[in-house]
C-alpha cells in the first residue's frame, strides 16, 4: 500500500494554516462533488478530498500524520510502526461517524481498522473514543436552587446508508445540580459522539447560562435584589414583605437607612458546600408630586428640613 500525501491531495504546502485548509476544502469539494462533476472519477476524488480534510483540519490528527509522514520515503510500501495503534489512540480526539464512513485502506492502516486474518498488536481492531460534544443551556435562577430534571434536544450529525451526512434530533435527559453557577460545565458521560469500533462514546458538556431575571442578579454564589423603599420607610424604619427565589420573607428596615445599604440573609444565596448569601440593596424611591396636596406635602417637608444641605460635600450650600 502506497503512502497518501494528504497535502498533495488538497494542493497545500505542509505548513498551510487552518484557514487555508478550510478554504481549499470548500473549493475542491464544490468542484468535485458527484452531483456537480460528472467525471468518472469525481466520486473517488471527492472522497479523497474528504479523507484528507478529516485529518488536516484536526490539530491532533494532523500532528500524528505529520509525525509518521516525516519518516516515509518515496517508492516504499506503507506500513505503520508496530506500536502506532497505541500511540494514535493516546493522541486523543476521536473520529466522527461521518469520517469513519469515508476511510480508505490507507486511512484505516494509519488511524483505523487494520484488515486481514490473524492480527498483530498494530493490526488489531482499532478503537477510538468518540468526540466530545459541547452545548450551551439557559436556565432560570430558580432552577439553580431546586435542581430539577431537564431534557434538551440536540441536532447531531448522522450518516445514512448512502454515506450522506444529515442531522437527527437527539433528546437527552439530565438532572441539574443544585447550586450550579453561570459558566459551569455539566458533564454527561457517554452522550457525545459515537466511538469507532468498540471505542467508548464521547461525553457531552453543557455550559450553563442564566436567563435574564426581572429582579435578581448573581455574583458567584451570592444573589442580589435592588429593593425599592419609600423615603418614610428608610427614615422611620419599617417591617416589609420581600421576595426571594425560595419564597417571601419579612425584612426589617432600620430607621435612618441610606440608599445603597446592603441587608444580608446569610446562607440564602445559591446552594453550595458553603452556601452563598442573599443581599437586599436599598434604593430610595421618591413619589411624584402629581396633585396640589402632594405638592403641598413636599413644601412642608422642605420647610421642616430647611437646614438639610444635600450638596454640602460638593462645597456648595444651596
């Protein structure tokens, strides 16, 4: 079996960039696609291009190919080294079902299944773990408190009987861990791409994002609520009912509270080994003076507090 020069197949230099590889593949695949090109060898050429691209587009596969290719000499039959199978497995990365359907004998000898009867260590059936898949999910803040059961539908590639690549829907059920944070990844073992041969499937990693919330914001395990209070509640103190993600609680506003003051409920933030805290940040809201009576009330307030200088710290008295 002769060595296949994938760079030559795609008309590329050996130091081609990933962008050059992608561009060459798009151009060649369009040119030699059997539905477009009616030449007798179009389908074979199309498969050769796809095989070369499957290797060169992946940094790990390309590095493994380059390592072996550097030791190949023109005119000699290709035989992978005796321990190549184990080394290529250790390189990682996995192969998708679409790639497996396009393997040539050379590709199989290099990365995949060796053919023949009694097999040496380098010829035994190749096993490669499937590719890991990644997706993002958006959850409500309340879900991080409760840890509910969830189901998502993914669109995953699938090769049909004709070797054409399509997509199918794949439903995955899982339980959200309580206290999950934005940016955290949830690993679902075995829910990624299918393995090659008897190789194990890859994993699915779900990156968590919180849906925007009308009231709350999150900083790591702590949760915040900007709490509107009336001027008299802040000045005189009050006992009010306020919401949290786990239900309503009674909150005491101390007399002479200022805007921006934080009131803490210890351990009422996101669940964790050390739970976060829940903070109410006071925001003093002024009512509008829409009627003569309300305007008179503000005038009386101004008269009662005529010595109050809100801009004294700016060096002015009025």
